């Protein structure tokens, strides 16, 4: 067997999987379902709130932080979904294999606003993150399971979800602080 045969089989199976995902999405989550409009509405509302509340003076720092959360969670989610720890029966689009749900937008936006609040008020970001992640993991997680947007498999549970959320936010925080420090060093050298 040449190496092209398994690779060609992978491409064939991916094409078949894409067609199945499209068919399933059209049956369960397309434009004529409440799920689609719930997901779209959640994302739009979160972005509108962000637009009107974000501190324009710290826009780059806040959006860098939010984008880092988004990228870290998206990559973590990709790995966990490919290993079947997570599955998303209903997602905003069938074109993405991981859960493109309102948490893709809501989670980063909420933490951007918490980060902004803690900066302005001099509050302990770590404490706020620990508490807020409890609400996400043990509040929003079960809600998404109940609504059918998320399934956890192979021993994945809300405790693991909580830890993943914490790690993602803390890494994003560290990256943001690191790049902010680099920017200050760069300005000082000019």
C-alpha cells in the first residue's frame, strides 16, 4: 500500500463527513430554526454591548485580550472536538467542525468587559475570573447541554470545563500583559 492510498481515503471520508454535516445542519439548525436565531442573536447582542461599553482608550489591549481568549479556546476546542470529548449537535454553521456557538463570541466579550472593569476600578482580575468562570462552567455549560448545543463525552465534565476556562483566560491575561510590557519597553527605547 502506498502512502497516497490512506491519504486519498482521508480526503474521501472528509468529503462524505462534510456532506453529512451539511445535511444534518439543514435538518436541525438552519435559518428556519430557533437554534440558529438564538445563536445569531446571542452573538449580535454580545457585540452590540461590547461596541457601546468598550473603553476606546484601551481598545487595542482589550481586543487583543479578547482575541487571544477566542484563539486559545478555538484551538483547545478543535483538539477536544477532534478527540470527541466535546460535540456540538447544533452550531451556527456546518462549515466549522468545532462549536461555533454564541460562546465563541460571548465568552471573550464578557471577559474583555471584566478585564476592563478590573483595570478601571483596580479590582483583582484573578478573583473575578475565578468567580465568573464558575458561572460559565456550571451555569452556561449545563444550559448549553440542556438546549442541545453541547455534549460532553469520554469523562469530560463541568469541572474540567471550569479548569479549561480558567487556563485559557489566565494564559490570555499573561500574553496581554507580556505584549503590553513589550510595548512599554519599545516606547522607552525611542
